[in-house]
C-alpha cells in the first residue's frame, strides 16, 4: 500500500472513530440537556416557548451529532411540539407544504432530467473543447472549474462532482501517459497538479451553488425563513444579481490560491484535446429527449428571471408585474418546467416521454426536502411562541446592546462557516438562520443582508473531506493529502468571508433590496 493510501485509510478510521463517539454522546447527552433546559426556570418565556426551547436544544444537538438521520431529527421536532402542546398539528406541519418545498422539488426533477439525458456532460465537454482551452494546463484547470461551477448552479453539487470526477481522472491519465511517452514516470498521488485539479473540481461545485436559489439548500432555507418569519420575499432574479457576483469572486479567489499552490510543471498536456474530442464523439447527435430537456429547463429559467426584467421595464409597482407574480411564483415556475418533462414525448407511438416517474423520484432528495420543511417548521414555531424574540434580545445583549451591521454579519458568517465544516451545511443553516434573523430584527436591522451572508458562508466548507459531498468525492481519489485540503480550505474560506461575503452582504445586497 502506497503512502497516500495509508494516509487516506488512517484518516478514514479516525473519522469513523470520531463519528461513533459523536453520535453516542449526542444520542444520550442531547435529551438530558433538553430536560435540564426545560426544568430550569427562565424569566421572560411563556410555557410554550420554554417547551419549544428544550425541543430546539434536542433537535439542534441531534442535527450536529447525527445519532439518527438528519431528516428523522427534522420530523422529531414538530412531532414533539404537537405532543407537548406547543402548537396544534396543523401549525406544526404546515411548513412541509411551503411553496419553497415545491421550488426545490421542481429543481430536483429538472436536474435529474439533465443528468439522465447527459445535458450536464455535453455542457462540460463543450466548455473543455473551446479553442481558448486547448492543451494549456492552466486553462484546462480554469475550464474544469468553470464547468463545475456553472453546472452546480442548477444541478446538485454532489451530482456535479460525481459527473466531473471521471472527467478529471481522464485528463490526469492523459498527463501521465504524455510523461511516460517522454520517458518520465510520475505518481499522480504525489503530483501537485493532480491535487490542484481535484480540489478545483470540489471547490467549484460548492462555489457554483451560490449562483441561484436552487443551487444549494442553504439559499432556499434562508429565503424560506425570511418569507415565513418576516414576510419578506426575495425573488429568483434578485438572488442571482448577488449570487453571480459572489460566485465569480469566490471562483477567482479559489483559482488564484490553487494555481499558485499546485502549479503545472509543463506548458501543454499532449492528449488532452484528443481525450475531450473522443468523449464528445461518444455522446453522438442530440436526441429528442435532450432537446426536450433543454426546452423544459429554458421554460423554468425564463419564468424565474422574467419578473426581474418586468420590474426594470415597468417598475416594481406595475399591475402587470403583480399579476405575473401572483400567477407564476418561483415554485409554480419550477413545477411548470418539471411537469412538462412528463408531457413532451420522445416516441408518442410507444407512449415514451422525456422523463418517467421512476427516474424523477430517484433525483428528488427527499431527505433534503424533509430537513428543509423541519427547519421552516421550527423557525415558524419560534416566531409564533415568542421564543425568537427572546433569543434575539439575548443575542443582542451578549453583543453589547447595539452591534454594528458589520459585526452582525461577520459573527453569523463565521458561525455558519465553522458549523458547516463539521456538519451538514443544510442543518447548520437551519440552526443559525432563525437566530440571525431574530437578532437582526431585535437590533432594528434589515434581516436580508445577514440572511444572505449565512447562506453564502455555509457554502464555503472547504477544509475537510466531511465538510461537503464534493470534498469527499475528490478526496476518495487519493490524490489529495488531508493537510493540503485543510490548508487551502482555510485560505479560501476566510479570504472569501472577509473580502466577498461581508462587503457583498452589507453594501451590494442592501443596495439591491432598497
């Protein structure tokens, strides 16, 4: 067994041992702590709010320690709230029918169709085949990152990483063969460029998720909290105005850091262009299913962004815009594009359509939808019982009474980042989101900037293999030493928050929404 394989095996064993301890402590410790919270007198809380606080402690700790699957914990919270008399069942479970759930569901179905019919691969290979890319290793590095980032804005980060992973392996094999033909043998496990290319793939998949509301769960979770707790609606178009800027700036930071730390030692990679051309040839001509999928995706995107252009052309108070938003909210736009997939035929005589339900249901991340609904349910109950106001006031008091907008955004951004490094970024956002929104409202601030900052920061989990699925996928290649991932992750995480997240949320987001 080579050195890299031994290191990967040792890290995996250490992670498994840590996970076992974490789950055991959480399984028994969280209920005990929740009971202690309930039996401790707390001034200023109603009985319902006090019960909910105890339930929140249990749910939050189980989200972090994962003694049971995270979606199960998300159902336990509302269930306990009904059993303990905090709210009626209709109130507790209403969030699971929130329109945001169906926006996510439509996005999952569209993404599944794109993967089923190879639209994502067509786009990736099309980008790699551009004349400006050629055989230049730095440009290949850039093109791979761009393909991953742009795909993950619309398709699951995990699916994008799984799609890009074999493409990167093929390119690295071409490099190894080129060196072998010139009499030089290299070990890809110790080759710097291989490490950099794999990290660029993983990081770009996470970075691309900030582009759209459906790009990654934290985006929609924060939009859901704003809608439910503050009655504030942020449109798809508005999110993309700052999501695009954030994606570009994060991408530039990641590219500069990685290309400097893991430079190529050759001027060209012979065989790279042939590899890409052969893959494009394997894809063949465009099929009817692929054309239908692109059409359905285009319909959804058009319906998502059209309100933004209508607002610019007709003004935000236009009756036409109001009618459009009433008839085609984002959830309906997503479902319209997704449902067309089941209606557009690829062979009508055989009654074959673009997507089947068996294919679609495999693409829907049901656990994410349940987690999303559970988070919205807990946030809504915090607001209804007055717990959110109490928590918000307590946080503001701890921050000195009158925190600045910069301090508020910075603190919650770092909290979201650090927690998402250790647990699911979806669970991390569910825990921190309601606290940040209530704290902002208690301080008399607009909750939108801090909400956007949390969503963006939760996507910057670059330090550990367990931080995000893309990290875990590329780490499995054996080409990435754990120390290199931690080091590059620290640089990109904190440069990203300091130079992009905080100023973007405070200045640009505030300007867009006002």
